[in-house]
């Protein structure tokens, strides 16, 4: 035996549904632990293992479950040639060592299992494990305990055939009469199975030997002795083949039933559009297929499972879960692993808890209570139950995303309606507001000048008209941006000119505030839309005029760094609310939700949309001392050369001071 993991490789425990399986699993687990190697445990099922009975099969399946709990990869395979199937599994999974129990009392005409496995996989190292000398003999057939009724029926069928066939011996040859008994054997094998068919063969043979007259049938004659031996052999072989075909047919019928149940369940879930429909379909199919009571537990926002809500129509079938049951279900959900009956975690719990694992995340837990817990050990039923859980999880995820899509459609339609209303209102209000601004400005410039009280009213009327015009312009800009109707007129320009134009346009909104501009000479040309960038700067200056004291200081600076042109508008006001620096750029969000300051919260949203359309970014932050700062960055790019550039024009920085 090798002494390292690389040489030992993966260990394979081959089970045969007999008394040596427990020793096989224990030895394989010890070998894997000693050499720190992975290990597998497989059971190859065929007609030979099924003849050992359902009790032996369930015992072996329980051993597989224990092996899985100890870290083994388990599988139940199907194949008539068990050694060849085990050898193929070993090759596919890179197994280098096979462990199997030593056989006792093997028939002389049949090669031992270990020898056949060696011939099928010469590269495997075989480890023979001592097993109890009393192997498990043929037990009860699946479906119930053995009863004498089938054997009595076989004896009766053979005797009835003798009553019909033996009077024909004077007319027919003994070989022809033997064919009638052979037909009876075939019919008994098809109807009652292997054992009764063998009994029918023996009874027919004895009846033909005892009842036949000596003058027609003499055992001493060799040709009749051969006919009788052939009859016995053909009856035996026919009974065995018919029994194997019957078992294969029953297995095929079971597979067809499972496939149909899975197909019908998937088809029913495909039309479910609500979570309650998934619940009801799952409960109905589990009750019909497994005779089980089931409930689906969904998590809340805190990832805690909620108690199932049973609808009135199916309340009698919905299980009642205790606090301990919910705790077990929560464990299965948190660890994404099954728990409860038939598993290594809380096996005494009457429920089986299967996590509903969808492609994106776990959607909940399926709690199932079956009448016979031993049925969960049968691989076919457990695999079908796991498939049901997977389909239910996918259906729940699909329903979830259907709800998300519907909510998104509703929000999109609401957004489209809101933008349409904004655009309509903006267009309808823009013309009269423009006229109102012009008339109010004309009123302040009328000759002879108005009286002081009248002039104050005229100035207030002009400012409010301007403010309303700006608000409508913002609404129209946002509607255009949302509809994708804004086209950028990109030109290589100097940012100083745009800043100066914005200061002149927004001077009235700043009032008595002081504005400082810090723009160094020699800034490169930047490619942007001057009209839209002026709108950005005007909105930032208007924002500073709204949220700062009357005699505050506003600073506009520009600099080039890291391939970007950075323009900042800062003030010494109260600053932006902590934690809401990014939320201020959302639509209809204001710095102070309840405030006498006019506005609808669109200015900063428009600023960010315009800057991002230029390929830049925008952020807000508080200064270390006091005040807020809004900073936008535009990519510099490669401006075209200026043939008449004067180097002396860019020698000194500009530090302007406006009042």
C-alpha cells in the first residue's frame, strides 16, 4: 500500500447490498483518512442486487448516507455487469484503489466479483476486506413480504396443465406434451415471477415423469431423458430471463412515471405568475407524487424565514411547523444544505428541509413531511424530490423578476408621463414668462423714473419673473435630457469666457454676495458646449445665492490636473447635509426638504446630466473650514494648435475680485 496521497489517489468503496457493505465503508473511510485522500462509495444495482430484497437495499442506502456524511461522494449506478460499471466509474473519477468485501461461498461456475473487477480495471489496486461469513440471502421482494400464494398458484397451474396434457400422450409425442408444460412455465414467470416459475418447472417435470405410461415414456431411453432435461433447463432459463425482463419493465415504468411527474410539474410552474400559485402547485404535486405535506418558507428583508401562510382552499394540507422546525429550516436556508429527515443534520426531525437554490440566490426553504421516512433513502425518489425543489426555486425567481419588470415598466411609464407633462408645461409657460420678464425690466427702466415705492415693487416683480423663467427653463432642460433630445455643440473654447458669461447672467441672483475668481493664465482649450456649460455654472451660482447668507463669499476656481479641467464653485455658507452629498444630484431632491427657498430640486440634476454628457463627472463636498463646494471635471483632450498664440499673453495668473 502506498504512503502518500499522490500515490494512493482516490479510494472507491464498491457496495453489493450484502453483509460486507458496512465493513467496506468503514475500511474505505479509514484508508481515506490515513492518506488524506478523497473517497467515493457506489452501489451498482441490477437484477442480482434486487433479488436480495428491499431490506438489504435500504440498509445499503443508509450506509451510503453515512458515507456521504463522512465526506464521501456517493452514487447509485445501474448496470447488469456490476464490475464493468464500477470500473467505468473509477476511471471517470480518477480512483486508484477499490475496496470491497471478501466473497464467501461463491459458485464454481461464476468468477468472483473481485476477479472480474480486476479484469475490467487492471490499473486499480484492490483491497479485500474481511466480511461476516453469513451473507445476506435473498430477502423479500419490494412491495411486501413473501407469501405462499404465488407458489401454490404455480403448482396449481402445472397440475392443471398435466390434467389437460397427459391424456394426450397416446396421441402426441412426449416432446410435444413437454412444450405445453414449457408454455405454462413462461406464463407463470411473466405473471408471478422467477421463484414460482421454477416451482412450476419442477412440478411439471415430476408430473410428466410419474403420470406417463411406461409403454409410451421410458426413462431409460436416452432420447426422452434428454428431452426432459432440456425441458427443465429451458424452463429454468426462461423463468430467469422473464423475471429479469419483468424487473426491467417495472424499472422503466417507474422511470417513466418520475419523468412524467417532473414534466407535468415543470409545465404547471411555467404558467405561474404569482408566488401563491407556485405554493399551491408545489403542494399539489408533492401530495400526488409523494403523498407528502409541504410548505414553502420565504425570507424577509432581514433573511429570516417567515411562517407559511396557508390559503383557505389548502389549509387542511398545509403542515403546521413548530419553533424548532422553523429553526431547522433557518439552518438549511443559511447553510444552503438540506436538513431534517433522511440527512445527517437533525435526522430525527419529521420534516425534510430543502433549500430552494436558484441561479441568483436562495429563494427559501421547502419543508416536506412524507409518511415513510425510509422512502427518502431511495435515490430515485430523493432525486425527484430535489428536482421538484430546484424547479420551485427557479419558478420563484422567475416570478420575482416578473414583479421587478412590472415595477420597472410602471416606473418608466410614470417617468415618461412626468417628462411629457414637464415638457408641455414648459413650452406653454415659456412664452408668457419671457414677455413678463421683458415687461418688468421695461417697467424698471421707464422714463420718467418711478417713485421709490413703485420702483421697489417693479424690481421685485422683475426678480420673481426672472426666477420663474429660470425654473421653467430647468424643467424644459430636464425634459429634453430625459427624452434624449439634447444635442451637444462641441467646440474648442476657453473656459474663462464661459465663466465670465455665467457671472454676468447670474449677477442679479447673487445679490450683495462677493464673488472671487481664481483662474490661472495658460489654461488649455477644452471641447465643450458653451451654452450648456454656462447653464451649469448659472445653476451652481444660483444654488450658492439661495443657500448662503446675504453677504457670503463665493469663489469660482479652475485648474488643470490629471488630464482633466476642474472647475469648482465654493462658498462659505452652511454646507451640504452630511451623508447626502451624492443624493443632491437626484431629480426633485433639495438640500432642505421643507424650506421657504423657492425651487423644485432640478438644478443640480441638470448640472450632473450635462457634465456627464460631456464625458466628465461632478461631485459635492464640504470644505474643511465651512461652506460647500461643487466641483465639475471635463476631459482635456488634444486641442488644435493655435498658430498666432502669443506666449507673453499667458505669463501671469489672474486673481480677480468682483462685488
